[in-house]
C-alpha cells in the first residue's frame, strides 16, 4: 500500500528552536509539495519540487523556512528559528501529474 | 484573498438525510477537485472535474462543475456516519497546473 510518509507526526517545541519535518514521497513520484494547514487560512502551498528541483517556494517565509530534497526518497522542511505563529499542521504530498496529489498524514507542530 | 468560498462551513445532519455543499469563486478554473479529510489524516482526492457542466458520480456522491467553471457542488444522498469529515474543494488555474487553490472546507458531521 503505497503512501506518503511524514515524520514526526507530532512536534512540540519552544520558540527559537529549529524544527525539521521529513517526508518520504511515494516511490516513483516525481513531484513533491509542502502545505501548511491552519483553521484561519486553510491549506496553503509552501513549496513545490519536480524531479528534486525546487520550482516554486513563493509561499514560504524565506527568512526562516527552507525546503530541500537531498534525494528522491526524502524531502525536508526546516524552520529556524521557530515562532508560535508557525504552529499548524504541515502536509507533504507527492504525485506524478501535478494536479493529482497524494497527501501524507501530516506533522502537527506546536511552538510554545 | 480567499479565491474559493465553501459553504456551509459546518453541517450536522442525521443519518439518511441528503445534503449539498458548495464551492464558489469569481475566478475560472481549468479543473476542480474535491477532497475528504478525516481527523488526523491528510486530504484524500475524491474526484476531478474538468469540463464545464460536467457531472460525476461516486456511489452516493454527485459532483457537478458549473457551466462557467467557476463553481462546483457536492451532493450526498442518504448520508452515513462514514461520510463525516472535512470536504475541501481545490481549483487548478491552468491545464496540468500544480498550483491548487484550496477552499477552507465544509466540516460535515453525520449523526447515527
């Protein structure tokens, strides 16, 4: 049963700490997306990769957020330093066709 | 700017009732998708509609894309507790576009 795997599922940290979220896309998928979901804003696209190359990170606060794909089986989203307003559920999605996306179960981040 | 408005935001109904939820925009989309998200999980794609006026059925769920491709509806017949979840619509601007704009969703509760 192929699925997108995200770790950790939950993360509680203090303001100012670095947070790293990881995503293993479905094997063979060549597109990876990072989203953030909050009650106020809903789902927002943070970054998009195709064939491991970042094509769009315009939705991401550049001063503290960074997204990378060290290899085809791993995507990372880092926040440094974290702030309380970063508290949200972060989703990774992968796909073969850009608008058909398979979502992971998310990382619920709480920054105190 | 919220490009996709979903209504109602919350809906609580008894098992066996019918319901319709709406997704409206002033923008034209090349395609529109509906997702269902359960607590603690990521969104799962239900359907993609592409042609204005298109109607698709998925068991008790009927999806319609507006003639002008600016709006969509989801009708559920004889709702069951298993239909409970957050229903999200998402629009794509261009053919094969990766950039999906999500609505904030309709939270449906079906009471046994």
